[in-house]
């Protein structure tokens, strides 16, 4: 007999009260709120904040205190702020913005931290140089990196005030990078009692949404502060470890939550139909014991598994056939419209290849240092191209002189005050120089040419059109020498990743930008975090994904290799894929199709049945022709 999943939609209404009572008791009790897919997390969070507003708002305002809320995106911030009526009792920010509010103005401490960090990085590069071979590309690039970092180190004492923009490129000499702000905040919270007291006194209640994807070093630092000031400071971590998608989050977050914390849980899934809830509960059962209920008024819903023999070389035709079949099964003609179906790829490289930006993407995706920024779309060495160079090239190619001038006035050193001073105040000369530089840049595309990112970078740097980020400075002029280089260490491997990326045609920048900007026609689970769609098509293809980070056959075939991986790694490839599968399937509000490309379709079908994910009538073998 199947488990009864349907429940009263109000089943979780008591949770907000439990959370409020937890943080307002004396001493306050911190909490970890489990909120699975479609659990109404934002609604519960707003109810908690509204109750706190009524119960302790006046007292906190008299003490000049606020309730801090760290959210995942600017859109989430805006939604919460609007629902709370823009009440200044609440300081709602993204993690980078909130971190900057804590460290801004601590210029001497920031300078000391940067000196130590840069000195350590320079020492590591020198050690790489000592071990590597002279005259190679890697050696030349390391030397340039050493010079760049040494120059920045030498300039630190001249900087009076450090700057940072959570949503900006941060390329000025006095600006900090996104990674530096998180690193500084984590270290300051852990090591500086003044910073701890400032946080506790200003924000006695701090709530962290999507805590499973919050930088692990920052989470650790916040929890250290909570342990030291548990008599007057409460943290609320909100999230679901099954939905962790970034590698810099804490894989073991649920395990490290202290025993004394409250651990309420939202049981309801308000988003998905019963059949989808049953499916994701079953997928999750191998990871933990968490189960969701569906609303008593939820539709039944329809799910299907399509298994296609082969590597999916005719993927477009296969997926069109899947959509047509789903239109029949669901009696929903909108499945026939590509625009009405959200196609989710379980691996970013699959999207990169389909959208033709893999030459740019794959080298950086293989780097632990660059991967998270690459996926989030805030990696400085790429935002240089997406946010500055690309808009300039588009405007220049369209002969939009007004937009070109606006971009240059805002971001180019060619039209800064220093340039005018050097020109003796001759603005016309500066304008002529800027115009000539842009024309020379656009000439790279003359006669149908498609320049590589490296060529564009070299010209932009030579003509000083924009300030080049530190990570790209080693590549601002052509390098000679051994093609292979010597990538025997981490620093060399990072340089090699950038070098390979820069060989990509510049046209791939626009495709990549559309992908991370969520304007593409399909996405992966990273791009749809917190979102929902009526019709979802999940595509699984091991051959296309190349098994770099994920191996779907482990999940669908329970191979011996997956068992070995589980015993030797804290988190196996199968664990990661299970999370991906869970998150993508849980996006569906009405109907769901999963298509698996496999050289062993019979094993896929048998395993899907044995795991209880699908029943026989929901599985179809797919053939073309």
C-alpha cells in the first residue's frame, strides 16, 4: 500500500511560531530550518520576520539594532524587502553585500590581510618557478603574475580607503574582489573580537537563507561567533542539504549543527503534484530520511522516463519526439512548444556545447579556483569581457556612438580625469584617442574575422581601453616558448586554465553571458534554483557530460564503481548526481519527462524500476525512425 502523501496545506503553519519563540527565548536559541523543494520557505521567512517585527521591533529600534537577513540573490532580497514594507528594522542583503557592511572602513586591517595574502601567493609562485622549467609559457606567465601581485603589494600603503561593489567588476586599484571580501569577513569574524562584538551588538538575530550554499568558511566563522555569544546572539540557518549545488558550501552542514539548536522542518511541498512529490521522495531516500507531503488539493501529475539507446547524437530530434509524446500522454498541447517547456541539463558542459561556448567554459570549469565564480557569473576575468568589452563591441558594431561614449566615460581610463590632465586639459585629444582605440578594437572583426579572447585582451590592454583585472595581466602580451608548458603545480594549472580559455573565439563570450544571465532557452539546476515551471524536461547524457564531475550511470545502474567511490570519498559522484536529479525533478508544477541516453538502456530501465522511481507504464524505450 502506497504511503499517503496528501495533507492539509496548513500543516506547517506552526513552524514560524516555533522559530520566533526559539530566537526570542532567554537565552536565545539558534535554529536550522529544513526547507525542501517547494516548501514555501520565503513565505515562512516573511511570517517569521513579521512576527519579530511585532514582538521585538520597538525594543531593537531603541537600541539601534537590526535583524540581518542574508539571501541568495538580489531578486530574493527585493521580494523580501517589499513584503516587509521596506521596514529598516531588517537589513536584507546578499552574502557579499552583507559581508562588506561588516568590514568596510577597517582599512588598516584589510591592508594587513592583503599584504599577508599577496606575500603568500608570491612565495608560492616563486616556488613554482623554482620547480618548473625556464622559458616555457607557464614560466613566463608565472613571472608576469609575480610582477602583477608584487606591484599590487607595493601599492597597498598608498591606498587610504578600500572600495567594493557587490554587483560591480571591482577592477580599480583600491577595490577588493568578491573572493577577497568573503575571505576577509570570514577571517575577521574568527580572529577579531571587535568584529564579533560589532556583529552581535548590531545584529542580535541573523538569518541565512540557502545556508547549504553559503561559503563554508563564512558559515564556520558565524557559528564560532554564535558559540562565543550564545547568551545574546542567535543564528537561523535556512535551507536543504539535498539542494546544495556549489562546491564552496558545507557538504556536512546538517551534521555540524549543534545539538542544542532547534531543528524545525517544513513538511509540505506546495509546488509539485503528488506524483512528482512521490518521485523526489524516493530519489532522496538513499540520502536521508526526509519526506515531503503534497497539498490535499494538488493535482495527480504525470511523470515519464524515456530511455534512448546511444550517445544522443540526434538529441534535438530525440527531445522533440519526447515533447510530442508528452503532449499525447498529458493531453497538453503546450508540450509541443519548445518555449513552453523548460529543458534542464544536468551538466553545465552539456549547455556549453549546445550553446557553443565550451572552448571558453571547459578549461575554467575544471579549476576548483574558478569554477564557482564561472557558474555564478561573477568571475572577474570573465566579467571583464561580458560586462565591459562585449557591450562596447556590440555598441561599436552598431555604430551607436552615444552608447560607446557612455561606456567609455563610465569605465575607460582613456576618459578619466588623469587622462585629461596628462593631455593638458585638451578634451578633444582624449576623445580622439578613445575613438581611435575603439576603431582599432572593432577592426579585429573586419572582413568577417572572429578574434580570440587573447587577441582582444592584448589590444584592450595595449590601448588602455579598460583596466585589466590582475588575473589577466600575465596574458596581456603574446607569449613564446614551449607549447606544452609545465603545469606541475596549482598556480601553473590556474594559469593554464586561463590561457586555454583565452584561445576561445570572442563570440563565445556572448553565448556564455546569455547562459549565466538566465536568458537562454534551457538551463541546468544551478540556473533554476528556487524557480518552478509547468512542464519540465530533464536530459541525462553521460557521454555528452563526459563524466568529469558527474557520472549518471552510477546513479541509474548502481555500478560497482559507484560503491567504491562512496567508500573512498566523503561525497561521491553518485551523491552529487542524486542532488542534481532531485533538484531538477522538483522544479515541475504539472508534468515531468526524463530522457536518458545510454549504451545499456535495459540496465537503466531495470534500475529505475528496482529503485521505485518509475513503474513499468511510465517507462518508454525511444527509437528514431
